[in-house]
C-alpha cells in the first residue's frame, strides 16, 4: 500500500509508533488521551504531550479538548500502513517460520518500520492475503480498509453466555503463554459458566473442561456471541 500524501520514510519510527498506538486505542472504541497513549506505550505523559503537539503540527493528528486525540486522514493512512506491516509480519513469522505466538509481536515491533512495499506484497501473497493476525487482530487490506468483527471484552460477559474468542491483546508474552496453556486462541468456543462476584475470576468451559481465569486476563480477551454453541459439554 502506498500513501500518496506521505513520502515514505519521512516519519521517524517513534512517530510511526505513536500513530499506531493511537490507531489501536481508537479501533477498540476507546478514547485516545494523553494518559491512555502513555499507558499503552509505557511512556511518561509529558513526552506524549510533546509528541502529540508535533504530530498535530504535521497535521497527522488533531487534539480537541474533551475529545482526545484523533487521526487525520493522512495520519490514519500512515498508521494503517504500519499496522498492516506489523500484523502481516506476525502472521508470516507464526505461519511460515513457526515462531510461537508469544514471540511474534516483539519481532514485528522492529521489522514493521523497515520492510519495503515489495516485501509487504510478497508476504501478503505468500500467505494468501490473510485477514487476521495470530492474535485475531484484523490485517488492513492493501487499500487501507479494515474489516473488524464486533467484539466485547470477555470480562463483561455473564454466566450462561456462549462466545467465541475474536482477539487477544498481543503485547504481553506471559499473558499469551497463560492464554495458550488454556487454549484461549482466536476461534476457540467458550461457555461462560459463571463470573465470581467482587472482581473475582471468570469461570469458563473450554472443550469440556472448566477453567478459571483472572479478571485482568478476561479484560484482555475480546469475544463475540457464538451463534452455534456445541452441546457436547453439557453436564
Ligand atoms: Zn503485535
């Protein structure tokens, strides 16, 4: 995907990381504020304030009081480009090279800034134009369109819900190992048995076995209603 309004390589890696972080906050319908951007990137809020100002001067973002930071059309195109690189690289590392799903993110964080458009196309073609990455996040198409499945955090589900895992947060390798050990991959069908009160665990039935996961983990998993739940796990 080429962006006619930006000269490729004109943005620093740091700027690309900010645009990507803002895109990823907004794609989950959350507000991109100085503190949510700082939180996501593990950076101190004053640095975020300075960079947002710089990005606003370049007309890549706009920052309205009470509205938070939004991407301009050009800013969104630049963000989508980096996100497409990141998610395609993750998919390639996982599927073609067998890199475990908890290790692909950190590799992609580095490679996303440096691959050429030609390599991007070749990876896309070799994988058969995939639409989701190993963590369930949508891979933007070459023309920049993003098809997103409507999903809610698992922590908001209730006992008796039948859901399917759509996406898991990809940034914490230990969380991904925790989820992998419990077979909580995108596409896994899950029955919510009950949610313990007062911020307790969410008890799930996965492939017939009961599994309790902590509230923090349940907040990192996004699920959609499962239209055709299996009956085999009924007691
Ligand atoms: Zn990632």
